[in-house]
């Protein structure tokens, strides 16, 4: 019974962390190293892509709202994504300092939370999202009003294996 509960908890956290990773689309999107990572993120973004579940690939649609605060070094965001069998509503806060990004996230419908950390260089960001039961990597490239995102689970037993998403500002 404990093994089943642990596996169920891992699945819930896994799905929640993937939600976080999608929201991290904002964390570090700068066109040049001299520009603060969050400068070009304020506003509404939307887009679509594919999420790879352990049982299938599904199209996914996402909407995000980013609030850039305190001299563009802090970010608060809310993101919602949905496919035919998967959805989440996520909130996160991130801080940028000297090329490093750190922060925290929570997903209230699954009662899960964790931390984020990584770096921003030019138009690319690489972040790791962690919780007690799950770890995943995110690679993000932002050019103008477009973002491309690649997410990969580091947990071989994860119910969510990865995602590839394209977002556009103001959609």
C-alpha cells in the first residue's frame, strides 16, 4: 500500500512540476546578456505544442500572465495549460541575479510545491525544477515575441516524459 501511495504521489508531483516548467518559459528570456532576464516578459503569452505522457503524445494549449517587478529582477507568473487528459493552474515567483535564476513554485489543485534554479545566457535559459519526488530540466529560447521550450523529465517512471511548446506574446 505504501508503494502505491508513493507512486501516486510521484505522478501528482511529476505533473505539477511539468506545469512549473511550462511557467518557467519566462525565467531568463533575454536577447543579450546586458539585458535583465525578465525585461521582455511582461504581459500575456499563449501557444501550443505537444506533451509526451507515458501512454501517448497529446497536443497542449497554454496561456500565461507574467508580472515583472522591482527593476525587472523579480517575476510573478500564473500559467494554465490543458490537453485532452492533462491540465494545471500554476503560480511561481523567480528572481534573476548575475545570470542566475532561482525561485519557488506551487500548484494548488495538486497541493505540490518546489524550487527552481538555473541560468540565463543570451537568448537561452536552462533551469532545473525540483520537488521531493521529481526533477525535470527545461531549455528555453526567446527571440522577440516568440519562445520555444523543451522539457525533459529526469524520472524514468514519470507519467509525463516531456513537452515541446511554442508561445507567442499577445496571442
